[in-house]
């Protein structure tokens, strides 16, 4: 990393206030291992979890929740797990995409590239998407613990403060 890049990243906040949303028709807080891991990893990295919800993969349930979090100044980032596949029930990609004022195509591309290294061509089944809702970062990832760990360790945690800083300029 260049000196200029290091200096640029040093201006980012140390802690980010996040909301965590698990998209599932069946999971509860007790059985949501992917969402639980996401919360654990955020907290271990020093970030805060300001809100956590589990919602079915239904736009009419996701849209008001995401809009509320977008409009809440206490939330800087929304991380979603689940609902990123291609089944008829999976509507997270379309729902999230409709709210993004700026897309981050590199997020999904990088996630699928890294996923390919772990699971092979099945990585094309993921429709992980990321972007900005006005000034709030929004990133989705598949619901499995392995996918959450990959996204968080390789992409989200290393760039989260920088993403938030850039989204709020």
C-alpha cells in the first residue's frame, strides 16, 4: 500500500455503527449462525452493532427496514446475510439494488472471485451486491458461515471504515 493510500485511510473512523439483517424464512436469533458470526466479527474488530433483525425474503418487509436504517444517523453501514441466491424466493438482490444511489460493482465481483477460489464455479450462483443508500453503506453476502467469514475477513473488515468515510464525504 502506498504512503498516500495509508494516509487517506487514516482519516477513516476507527469504529463504525452497523445494522445487521439476516434474510431468512426459517432462522431465529438462536439458529442464525451466519448473522451471529457477522455480529461477532464486527464486535471483535471494535465496531458496534446498533440493530439486528431477521426478515423474510420479501421486498415489502425489507424495504421499510432498510429505509429506516438508511435514515437513522446512528447507523453508518447495513450488512445483510442471506437471500443472495437464484431461487424464485431470493429477492434480496433486486430489493437492495432498488435502494442504492451508488453501486459498488467491485464488491460483488471481488466476493465471487474469492469465493471461486474456495468453491469453484458454483460462485456464479451468488448475487452478492454492495453500494451506498444516500450516505449509508449497504453490503450483502450469502447466509452460510463460510461465506460470511470470507466476505468479512477478506473485504468488509479491511475496508469498512474507509467505505464509511468515503460515503459520508
